[in-house]
C-alpha cells in the first residue's frame, strides 16, 4: 500500500521515492498539511515561483471542470523537464477523485501531482485511490504531539542561533500545539523578540505569550473535563481571587459543554475522529486548547455530556436563588464534573 504512518512522514519527505508522482497530503492539522506540501514541492527542484513549471489549482476548479487535472498532467512542459501540478483544498470532490484515478492507472511522465486535502477518513475515494496506486503516496498529518513540538522548537532555535532556558522551554511548550503553522509562528515571534540575547528566558516567554502560569476560566473548565481535580481546584481558586464571578464560570462552562456536545454528535453521526471534528470546528478552537478538547471528545459520551449540562443548569438556578453561596455551589458542581472526568478518562463508563 502506498501510504505512510504519521510518524514516518517526515523521514519519507526527506527522501521522497522517485516513483511517487501522485502525492496526497491530508489531515486535520491544516498548518502541518501546508508545511509538508511546501517541503515536498521544494524537493522537486522546480522553481516554485515559475508559473510555467508549477501550476496551482483549487480543488473546486477541478470539480467544476472535469478532466482539467488530467489535461494539466498530460501537457508537455516547455521550459523544464517536468511540471508540478499543485492541487489545494481537496476533500470529497468526485471529479478530482475521477481524474486522480485516471492518472493512477496511467501515471504522467512529465508531471508530479501534489494534493493538499482536509482530513479524509479511511475509505474516502481520493485516499483509497492514492493508497492503492503504485505511483501514489498518501501522507497523513495529525495534530502535533509533545515530541513534534520539541522538534519545531529546536529547529527554530537553530535557525535563529539561540538557546533557551529549561523553564522557558517548559512554559513555551504548554502554550503550543494543535496547528503546526500557528506553533511555528509563535516560536518565530519569540526568537525575533529575543534576537541578540543569546538565550531566551522565562521572562521573554511571558512577555510574548502572556503569563503562561496564569490560569483562565478555560483552564479550569478543561481541567475539570479532563478529570484533573487538583488542577481544576487551583484554577478555580485563582479565578475567584482575580474577581471572576461564579455565574461567569458556569455560563462559560455551559457554552463549552454545549459545543462539545454538538461536536460529539458530529463524531458519532459522521464517523470522524476527535481531531478531525476539532480541526473543522466553527468558530475554531484556539490552538493551545485543541488537545484538551480532543481528549474530552474522546472520553465523554453524549449521555455523560448531557448529565454534566443538566448539573450546570441546575447549579445556575441555585446560584440565582442563593447568590451568597454562588462560589461554593459552582465549585461543588465543577468538582462533580471533574470526578466524572477522572472516571471517564480512566476508561470506566
């Protein structure tokens, strides 16, 4: 099968196989898809700013003009030994899949086809065709794990000629993840700020990303849903000390759970995984929270989310009746959700 596992993609891109002339790069992390597509395009050795050598097409255009991709791939190059046909924003377009199927059956001699696509579930026509083609290669891109983030940090530090203190690295790492381009952009912003210092300090990280130790309402909610009881309690206490109202926490938690409930429904009805649903969420989930939201989606069932929402709604009513007990009531409700989160995270249903 012409495909790689997620952890094998970077090593393949470092030395792409010559026979792979139809390359599909797909996944929920759109930033990583774009970055890896650019890396593959550079490996072709073609001048990427030359419109005669590199043809960029939107998948929607291929859908409107059936056969266009085949025509482009069969066009004889005039000013270079071959051409790169770069297709973006691919999804479930039928005409695109049909064109790719024709090219997979009779691979082009003078062209390389590069396709950037959103997350494609197993069995999607475009993915199935490329995976089954001798001249094809399918490369999945999923949200960065901790080791991936470390690699990006190291790469940008080398480029900038900077070192980073360990406490600064730990603080920075906690604020990153979810989207590769957003992650790289944050690190580049930090290295530019610290240019000339030699070493990036914790204060530099705080100056550019805010006080990374500060715990927000979102931190408290994510900690509760993730079953991190001590972390929730610390975040909740800090919010109370900084003047946040119990009603504000309950309202924010209710909206968050309602959104999670909708996304869980998309997972169950659409057959998509948590990372794909989070990546497609509108409004988008802030990149530093994506991992926590994905974890919640994976562990909390629709029934459990309904129970948590009922608890929050009941508590909101109680706080209106007894505003003098609002903080205690909100803490008790969120602790109950944290206990449920801990049970679900451990696999006990």
